[in-house]
C-alpha cells in the first residue's frame, strides 16, 4: 500500500505504529466523525474556525498527501476524475492500476461522483431537520443576544429546549451517515491502494502517461478522504448555525450560505 513518510505518520498520530503500514485507507479511517453532541461541536470551534486537534491533524495529512501526489505528477496539480490515457507500453502493474482506475471512474462518476453522492445525502438531512427547526425559530420571540428580558427568556425556554433536542438528533443523523459512508467507501479506497502499491506508488511507471494516470488515481482516492471530512465539517457548521438561530431551513449550513 501507499507508504507515508514518518513525518506524515506522526501527523496522523500513527507514530506508535510502523510508518510503512499507513495508507490512503488509513487516512480515510483517521477522519474524525461528527461530534456526538452540540457542546462538543461548540468546543471544536474558535473564532469561526474548526480547531479540534483530530481535525487539524487530518487536514495536515491531506495536504502532505496532496504534495506527494503533485510530485508524482511532475509538479502539476493532478486531475482526479480524469479518464486515464492508454498506457499499453508501460509496466504490467501500471496497466493494471489504469484498468482499476477506469473501473473506479465507471462506477463513481456523474451522480455517483463522491461529492455529488454525498451532497444528495446531506441535503436530505438538512431538509428533514430544517423544516422542524424553522418552525421553532419562527415561534421564538425576538430578543437581542444575549437576551436581557426575563419575560422573553422564560417564554422562549421551552422552544430553546426543543431546538437543543433537534440539534442533538441532527448530530446523530450526521454520525449515522458518516459511519455508513465510511463503510461503503473504504473498500473502494482499499482496492485502489493495493493497485497503486503494486506500481511502487508510480515508481514502476516507464512513461509520463503512466505516472500521470497513477497520480490521478491517487488524487481521486484522496478526494474520497476529503469528501468524508466535508461531512464532519458540515455537521459542525450546522451545529453552530442551529445554536445561533441562523440555520438555513433547507439547503445550507447557515442563512449566510447560498442555496444550491
């Protein structure tokens, strides 16, 4: 499988393991799930940025992997999702990886492309929970934050509790989606890992086209990791938006996010 450097293994918190055991599959498995409750989600954020160590570690690891892929591609940014060129004159292992990449793209393009498939699932949750949240938010009496009017605070208290309950329920839905997503995507990443490892991470490629194809394949598998992490990011943003009362009822993390 793809070998990380000891530095990247340390970034992932894998320093206690053999650094050679790390792979893109390990990177996927290192993506932190959504927080389990609104209080934890709030603690993840400072000054509008997610700062939880488990999150920042995986972001650093993704950047390190992206740099390694660019090096393989000759310094140019790889193009995940790009159909690979013919590499009939290249090493058998490289040809095998290209066949594997073609199969991956055939099953994971258009509406099944990872980001598109994820967006369909997240929109469903946002719509299902958003309508309930909108009803609660519309019923709450307006008051500047922090509210100093005891009468309004008392009147809003039952609605605040309902909002808290819905926030907890939504995080449970994000965690369920996360677990199912990783379970579904891990075999794809693991298969690609093995096919890329057989090429010596592209070292056995004898043509520029072969190296590019391997780099693009790795970039597509890295995108699987990034899409998985985007679910965790969205869950935190939604929890923050719900807490502030600025949640978009249907489509986005907050009212400030354009609808798609």
